C-alpha cells in the first residue's frame, strides 16, 4: 500500500516541486494539494491521507489551527510541518496542535523522505537544525512565559483575528465560522483588549509577525 500524501502550501511552485519529487518514490502517492487551511481540511476529509505536509502561514486558516482540527477529527493522520519559521513558538505550537514532525524549508529532499518514514512509524521527527534549541527551551520551560498569540488568545480568537486581518467583514467571518455577527464583534473586542491593540492595521502587523496569516 502506498503512503498517501497531501501537500498544503499557499505557493503553487512549492507544492508542484515537492509533488514532482515525491512522485518519484514508488511507495508514495500524492493524493491532493491545497493552498489554504479550509481546502486542506476538505481534502483530508475526502482523501483520508496517511500524511499531510503542512505549511504554517496559509490564508483563511493557518497551518497550526488546521493541524489542530485535522488531529481532532482524524487522530491517525500524521502532520509534518514544512516551514520557514524556526522560532520556538511555531515549533511548540505545531507539536501542541498534534503534528508528528517539523522541518525547515531549506532542508534537503532526502530529509523530508526520512521524516515521512519516521512519522508513519508513530515516531516524532524534528529537524536537526532546530532540535537542540527546542530541547533547551523545553527543559528550561521558557516557552511558558512567552506573551504571544498562542498563549494569550483562544483557538477561536486566533481564527477570528486571522480572518479580520485578511480583510473579511464581520458578516463574512460569521458565515465562515457559522456563528453570529454579534459573537464576532465580541471576539474582536476581546482580542483587542487582550493584545492592547486598537486598530485593524496594528492587528494585521501583529498577525503577520505571529505567523497567523501569510499576508
């Protein structure tokens, strides 16, 4: 049986390049590609892959929140983060969301193949380029005191923040998340209060800096 893979990245050329390389491996089958988090969720539901190779900064729903939803709905699916972000907050939050692996985009292709084989065996893969710093931070528990979007905001607040900063109106967000406009307005106020930010422009800068949006 081939290992079924879904590629989730908002850059077409990245997906096409990885897909072309993976298809050369006789035990791997790329069963779908997606450019945003919502499309990735639908692909997972329809294709039931073994592994999802996930970018973090994607529109509509970022890779961390997408991973969280995938693992909640399909706990047997393995997610490997493939990101430009090496900062500890992204690594920790991806694994907290349920990812099984984390690689940097400047890795060689053979490392990605190795990671796939590792996670399929229900093991964890962390790129050697970031593993030592992650272990140090974990042992020191320094991540606990970080003030960032993942420690301050709830899952729903992060979803609302991303959609707000991507230009969606309260009515559009309410439709996407299937909640009321009033609830969206409440979330927006709570987000601004928690972050002490009072404008959409500043919220957008914050969301980009925190990796919640690919804008």
